[in-house]
């Protein structure tokens, strides 16, 4: 029996490592952004441009549709990552990333208020605890110059929630194609805005090439591959490594130490999301295993 299930176990384990690798690469964004003395939208433009180029060789020759859900996906993606990068410039990396991770909470809230779906008790708990965390961070930044960054980070979370909700309508789209078109449309749209701010030094260019190819493009590919053998719920839990590592790298490399309010509020956000995803997994693992006769 062990030999029978070993290949499946190895595939699941491989999928988990792929998703963990994606979260690790995503977590490097704060360090890269802090080292770039470049306007936020210029960073987003080049990062998406190079990410799109990385995915181009993996596109299939057929099946490249354009539809309303895909356009909504590209627009919400563009707005979300633009506000996130801008937030990193205006507030701490810790504030930006933990507040961006309010996206799942906005999904719960949107489902209840707009779609009239009943909010499950577990989702309600996660929402309540995490909103307290958001309040702690926001109150600590009220009246401070970084408040604009906090608001942009919250906006990023709201926009990512819109992107996630729209994924219901793009579930049958090849993830490689969806990631490619999101980044390609993002670059084309922002080109109109940043066309007078495209000049870079050679160092800045190489940093942005790494951001697009390694920090943005590659992890999306790894994440999509990992989802082939790992449930979305478990993948979301593994991805919580990102908001933990992101401010840690920035603290170690740049010396930017999160405030007590950020640590407390961010901890509550991660607690709410962690309980939301861990509890169902614990309940499932606690169920008795039935062996086939």
C-alpha cells in the first residue's frame, strides 16, 4: 500500500515546494522596490513588461481568447499591483504587504454584502480579527505622512479582491496565458502614462529584469504548477509565508524595522487568515481514514 500511494504523495510534496518557492520569490518585492529610485508606475511597467516576455515562449499557438472577464482581470491586476508598488514607496514594506493580504477578507465581505452569500462563521471570525489588525495599523498611521501609503495598500487589497472574484469567470483560461495577458496589458496601459519616465541606469534596468523574470514571472508559473496537485485552500495557507518574509528581508537588507503597531496589526491579520485556512485542514486530517476492502 505504501508503494501504491508513494507517487501521489511525492507529487503533493512537490506541489507544496513549488508554491513555497513562489511565495519566497514574491516576498523579495519589498527589497527590490526599496533599492529602486524610480517612480512607482515605471517600476510596474518594466516589471510587467519583462514578466510578459518571460511567459511568451510558453504560450500555445492556439486558444488566445479576448473576453470581458479577461479584460476585467487585466485591468484589476494593473490597478492592484500599481497601488501596491506605490504603497511600498510611501509606507513601510511591512504595512504594504500585510494590508495587501486583506484581499481574501474583502472577498468574504464582498460575497456577503454584494452577492448576498451567507458569511460562514470561520470567515466571519477571520474578517473580524483581521479588521481589528487593519484598524491598529491605520490608527497608528493617522495624521502621519505614511498614511497615504497605508490607504494605497488597503486599496491594493481591495483591488486584488476584485481580481480574485473575477477568477471565477476565468477558471477555464490557461493560467500561463492569463498571466501573460495580465502583464502585457498592464505594460501597454502604463506605457501611455510613463513614456516620459522610461530612462534607467544599467543597474536599475538589471534590477527590473530580475523583478520581472524572477520575482514576478517565475513565481506565477511555479504557483500555477503547484496548484495542479495542491488545493487552493492549502496553497493560500502556504502563501502566507510571503507577508512574513517580505518585511524580514527589508529589515535585514535595508534596515527598515516595522513599528509595534504594524507587528501587532499584521500579526492579527495573519492570525485571522491562518485560522481560516488551518482549521479546515486540521478537521480534515482528524477524520478517520477508511481503507478500501
